[in-house]
């Protein structure tokens, strides 16, 4: 079971980042450097300078539960509103691999923008992706999305894509659960989440 971090307030300072897993193979003598492409993953650093005690307890409780019980922790990924993408988008075909994802359920004739984040779930675990370029939707509502990172775990045919509230699910990368207390009972919280795979 994943422990859900509360939705971030507007005061949160958010620093998303991409963990590159590619490897460069240097030639022994002469020749071009070869890059081995491997799936990367996403992470996010969050700092919330001031929370009231009730909200601060919710953030700290989710982090402590994650540390105590060992399950993954989930957070709604911050992104701009994507009102043009309907909630009916789903994976179009099982067994997909690589850096393209066939999808269905889009508005015919529309365009899926680049750098739009979404997540899908496989066996109860959320995986976060973004479109790495625009994709045109055909007359049947289907499109081939260029995505990053490459597909890490194959989604089932018909698996829903969550563009409205994509989730990053992983582990806390900070060693300890930390918070700060200042006068007037405001509490500051900071943490970092990185996908497990």
C-alpha cells in the first residue's frame, strides 16, 4: 500500500528532476562514444516553508508511516492544467515497449502537447511519464505518444492514463523525516521522492 502525501499548498517550493540511467561506452583506442539507452525515472524535491500544525502533522505522518512500514509513498505531480486531454485516455494494446506508447480515447483531431505528465498503474504501483513531443490524434481518437522515460513496466491494454492528477510513487530519499518549528506554531516540511524503478 502506498502512503499518500497531502496535496501541496501554493506555498510549496517544488524542484522536479529526471534521473538519467543512460551509459556512455568509451572506445578503448579510437572511435565514437556509444550511448546505451536505458529507462530513467523521475524525482521531486519539495520544501514547504510554513504550514499550520494540522497540515504539518498530515505531511509528517505520511513520511513516518512510509519509513516505519516500508511501503512506497505517493505525491500528486505538479503540472499545469491540461483541460484539453479527456479523462478517457487509455493504453491501446498490451505488451508495449520502448519510447512510444499507443493510446486511445482522445479527442479526434486534437494534439497532445509535449511535456505533459501522466501516470498509469501496474499491479498497484504508479509509474510517471511525460510526453517528449507533440502527438497528433487521428480520427478514431488514437495517438502514438513519444514518452520519457522508456516503458519500464508494460501496462495492460485499456489501462487508464492519469493526466489530470499524475502520481509519482517511490521512496523518500532523505535519511530522516525532518521538520522545523518556528514561532507562532508554523511548521516547515521538506522531503524528496524518487521513483523506485
